[in-house]
């Protein structure tokens, strides 16, 4: 309820708002794998991950706010995982349009270890021609801090824990 009320208040203060939602550790249970474990050979790995139902239910409620659009903004190490993430999203968050999936792939050069902390804020800033305010919901502190700094007064960030309480 608190998360919904906070997002609703932000939307009341702006014309058009976009909420960007991370996947791993935010709406999907996060598993720690050894380095090199996730490869193109890791078929089926992501499909079996558990949804974080309380966060998804809060997002479903937030999705009813008229001037808010929800995007998925996620990083992926391989193309196989991208396809599995899309299948997972269709199953567990069908209220988010597939056209609003932004899944960046390391294998394709969409991001690397040097720009990993700020690539999400870059993608969000690209949408500021369409929205007057953007929000990131993520679980990673470094990304949240960097995004808040990059967005300044054009957006804000929330740790996933905000969507749980």
C-alpha cells in the first residue's frame, strides 16, 4: 500500500511517468551462480526462477495509475537468457506490454563491466522525451545510487524493499 501511494503521489505531480523495473532480485528470485556458469548452454535456467509475488502484486496495482507506464529494464549475459526472460515475463507479468521490455545483452555488447552501473540510467534518460519523470525499481545499490545521480530532478529510484512493505 505504501509503495502504491508513493508512486500515485509522484504521478499526481507529473504529466507522464515511466517506471522501469529490474528483474533479477526485484521481481524474480535471485540466485548466485559461479562465474562463467551462465552461458548459451544454460537453457531452462531462468524459466524455473520463482516470481517475487508481493512485488508483482504491487506492480499490478500500480499499473492501473492512468499516467504511468511500466517498463522492464534488465541485463542479461546471453541471448538464451533474454528469450527465457521474455517467456517468464509473459507468464508472470502479462500486464506489462512486450513492447516495454528493454533487456540488454552483454553477449551482444549492449553493456559491459565498465558501463554496467550506469547503462540503465542512460536507457531511462532516452525516454525523457516521452515522459517528464522516470523511476527505477531495482535491487542493486550501486545502480540505484548512480541512477539517482544521473537523473537528478528528472527521476527517482526505489530499492525493491520499498515494493515489499
